[in-house]
């Protein structure tokens, strides 16, 4: 019921958000230039923008990396999907260069994120590396015929992406997928897989959460698993390819993020006005 209730209100609010978008564009237009400095108009524009923001984006925007400087020249960068699995695609940042560069797979966070969260990391790596990144699919759009996406399936996706890239690639995982990346590398090394990564870098992802526990760890250990299933898991409603799939919805994840830093988010909203 949680997902259905959210989707219903989101659909009902869509005309309201569109109206707010058009009204804000009018206030920002040259025709209103003489009034844009007035406090009342500024507050009204901020209110319209807040209404616009009262929704979640369910589609990943492009990374927007058009060029990068390699050596002493600027080269074009093209996003290309080179491998597609049920729950994720392998995205390659193809560059117009003739020199061979170290290949690196960046494993992006999944829950509540798009891979574009790591656009800064990709930009930093691109001048000296041949960069690939995991572009996770929205689970609500994945049919039930593809089965679940549990821990083992996550690890299998990472392994298959590395196998597609071939021997000698490097592996970088950021935040949430660090454990899965470690397991994937370990399993590949133990089995003698020729595509075992040459190196592995784990960033901002605790492997043993018992060390330096955070509030998230405290919450995780303070409740039984059934509490999390009841309060955090919802069923994808009708109208989506993944209808009937059990998921941890993005709107719940976003609410959790905001509640962890409520003061900072409130401050940002007040500053908008």
C-alpha cells in the first residue's frame, strides 16, 4: 500500500507541479525583469520552485561529460552502453584517443541513487583511464520474470561486467557496493577467473560495520529484521513493468537521507526564499 499511495499522490500532483513550473518560468522571464528583485515576487518564485521539487526523478540524466583533456589536447567523450543485464547496464565513456589507458570499472551505489552521483569521480578518472561504470536499472521497471536481485545477484552482475571488460581491469567501489565488490573480487580470485581485477579500491564503504558504528548501524541492530520488512519494503503497483516486485522504494530512502541531516535540508530550503 505504501508504494501505491505514493504513486497515486504523485500522479495527482503532476498537473500542479507542471503549473508551478510554468508560473516560475513566467516570473523568471525578461517580461518580469522589473519585478524580479521585489521580495514578494522572489518568495513566490521560491514557493513555485518548492512545488516543482516535490517529486522524485525516476530516470537517470546524462553525465554531461562532453570533452576531457588528455595529455595536451581536448578529446570528445561519448557515453555508450556496452553490456546490458536485467538489473544494470555497463556504461562506457568512450574517448577519441589512440593510446591504451588502464581500464577501470566504477561500481556506483544502488539504493536511492543514480550512477550520476559519481560524475565528479568519473571526471577525475577520465584523463588517465578508460572508464566504465555500473548504471543500475530502476527495479520498478524490471519484470518479475528476471527473478530477485539479492546479494548474490548483485555480486554476479559485478563479476559479469568485469568478465565483459576482460583481464587486467581495475575495480573501484564507492559507498554501498564496497562489500559486493570485495566479494566479487574474492570469488573471482579463488576460482582463478582470468578477469579478476588487477587492483581494487574501496571508498567510503565500511566492510565491518561493527568498527566505528554510526547511527545507521545503531538503527540496524536495534530492530528485528521483520520490522524493516514491514516498514521499508513495498510492492511495485500496477502500471510498471516490475509490478508485484518487492522493493525498497526511493521515496523511503530519500526520506531517510533527509531525516539524518534534517537541519541542513531545512536550512537549504529557507535559503531558497
